[in-house]
C-alpha cells in the first residue's frame, strides 16, 4: 500500500510542476490529502492563498462552495474541484431564492451570509463572514436587526456576542456534523473520559456544547488556541475530526482528542489522492462561475473586508 500511495504522490508532484499547479486543502481533509497539499487552512485562508499564489492552476481539496469562492476571486486562474459532488449540506439550506424571500420580508435589514453558502447566495447578500469575522462585522453594522444564514448555531453565537436581533435564514439551517455528531451527549462523554481536559469548540456546535467550552472559534482559531493553552496537556476538540490530525501534527507534545471520532464530514472526505491525480491529469472539473455572479461575489467580499478594516 505504501508503494502504491507513493507512486500516486510522485505522479501528483510531477503534474503539479508540469501544469504550474498548487493544491489547497481544507483542515477537514483526510491526512494524505493534507500531506500532499501546498497549503492547509480554513476557507478564508485558502481563498487568500488562492489569490496570492502565482500558479496557473489551483486544485481545491474542499467542498464546492470553497472551490466556487476561489474561482470567483481568481477569474484568471483555472480552479479545479476534483469531486464536484462534494457539496456542503449546510450551504444548501439557503439557496438564493430563499434568501430573496427574507430580503422581501425585511427590505431594510442588512443580509449577512456565512462563508459556507453557495456563490449564487453570496451574490445576493450584502456581506459575507467567516465564523471568526461574524461577531466583529455584525457588531459594526448600524442596524439593530440583521438577517443571517444559513447556520442557526453560528447565528445564536453571534447574537450572544453582539446583542443584535438576528433573523436566522432559515431558522433550521445547520451543519449535520456539528449538530448531530458533536452534540451535548458526545461532548460530555469525551469530557467524562478525560476529566482534566479542556474543551475547544467550533461555533457551529449547539449552544449546550459552546457553554462547556473554554474556547469557541473557527478552525484556525482553534489551532491557535491549542498553542495558547500552554499549561494544558489534554484538549478535546469539538469539530470535524480532520482538524485533530492537523493539530496533532503541529503540537505533537499535546494530547489532542476528538470530541467524537465519528464526527466525519462525508463530503470533505470525498476528495482522495486518486481524485486529485485525476483532476491534474484530465484538467477536471473546472469550476466555471457565471461572470455576473462572480463579480457580485467579489463585491460582497470587498464590502465585507472594508467594514472589517
Ligand atoms: S463539516 Fe459541515 S459545514 Fe463543513 S463542509 Fe461538512 S457539512 Fe458543510
């Protein structure tokens, strides 16, 4: 198996050089994909990398909304998504037609969408945020009522931190991994097994879990938190299990435990070394966004970055 994997990696490396390509991988990708990637990070970091790099081709190892965002921000580069069916069930909760209904019901309220949304939805929004930037951006808005979607748990977290009235679009939007596989039951069970551990949680987890956490933040902030809790030996991580691999690699001296090892995003795990190799060999699947939508996504992002300055 070792030789087989090594030969795939060799071919990937060779094609990368030949096509002037880079591989960007999300923190939730399987270990061997993280290893073959040129850069691993959260969706915002990956978008930034996509813009900074001088490569002609970007192979995006993540889910489709991330590849779409890379394509919107890099109209002159070829963005390949190895498995186009790797979507995000959370993003699918808020198609643009539904967002328009909220817009019509409260035409004066600003519309803020989480980065985990479709490009066509971002194009309809006023602002786009990550879980890290959401509290800051929303607290800077003058309006008291804000429409926010599609994650109800992140909306709840933001409402707690900003004192704004958040209309959640839709009120049932959630990430199934964080909502069901990282609920209070699993997290309590893991803390029972590791009584001296501290809990670090993602804001997509339910409120009861966030209440138990010593730190709540995006995947990148969670990685930094592992470093910052210097005197703590054992940390329980309440997010998709792929982050544990990254955290263990960066901090081998710490005991880093997943709150639930079965908290697996099957969409993230659809990307494999073989699918990356195929993407590079065949130049597939190229992410092609409607140019008008891509332009509006860029405008939404620029407006958001301006407010965050
Ligand atoms: S972990 Fe949840 S939010 Fe992230 S891609 Fe998977 S389904 Fe979407």
